[in-house]
C-alpha cells in the first residue's frame, strides 16, 4: 500500500511539473501565431496607396418607372497622387459605398497630368469653361496656399498644387466645376511649349 501511494505521489508530482511546461509551450505557439497575424496586418497597412481619394458630392437620384420609384445614389470622386497627376469620375449604384467604388475605378482609368512650377503653382493665369461654368485660376507666391473652395480645392490639392488663386463664375454644380477646372489645367502651357510656339510664329513671319 505504501509503495502504491508513493508511486501515485510521484506521478502527480511529475504531472504538476509537466503542466507548466505544456502551458508555456501552448502560450508560445499562441504568441507566435498572434505575432504572425500582427505582422501580416502591419504589412497590409504599410502598403502605400497610388492615389489619394476624395468624395466631392453624393446625390440621391430617383427614377420613376411603371412599378414605382427606384432610388439610387450618385457619387462624384476626385483622385490624385500629389505630383501633378489627377483624375475624376462619377458612379451610380443602389448603395453609397458601391457608387464611390465605381467612381474611383472609373477615375483611375481617366487620369490627366499637369506640370507644376517651382512654387507648387501653375505657370500662368487661365480660365477654364464647361457649359455655364467658368473657373479662373491665377498663380500665387509661395506661402499663399490654395484660395479656393469646394470642388476646385479638392482637385487642386490632390493634383499637388499648393499656391493658387481661384474664382468660380456661373453654375456651381460640383461635376461641372470639376470639368471646368480640368479644362483650365489641361490648357496650361509651360515655358518650353510657349518658346516653341513663338519660334514657329517667327519662322512663318520670316517666310512671308
């Protein structure tokens, strides 16, 4: 009986000693798994975005059909990389997130490029038009900032322009303002383009 009791006590003592080791091993595996998960999450967050996105306007659109009214949402989105490249588009869907996603996808397929001057501004004054909307843009000295509001500010900031004056005339519909601003930025000329144009004009004048 005494020998049996001693064997039982030894077995219990051994189990007690092994239990913390097993617990530590399980805890180590769990921490390792958590570490891998956290590492993967950090990697996902660390992936840089090619374009910064901004929602300019969201409208609720109603279509009247035979069976009643169908409601959808329309989103106007502007994207840009802050280095002279930008894009814009509209998207429509039954849910707001889907409409924004559609607009972003379309904007990425419809991008434009503008060359910036040293002060992070535009090269010269210009007026962009679209429909009944006119947008006036004027270069500003460094430290001025973006003197603009609404849709004009969104597209200028995401393009990378830091110093500019602007004024909107006529219709203030967001998509029309964006298109007028795009018209102005697309018609900007740099020093090399103006020089080449003037040289061509001089050659024509000499030929006459």
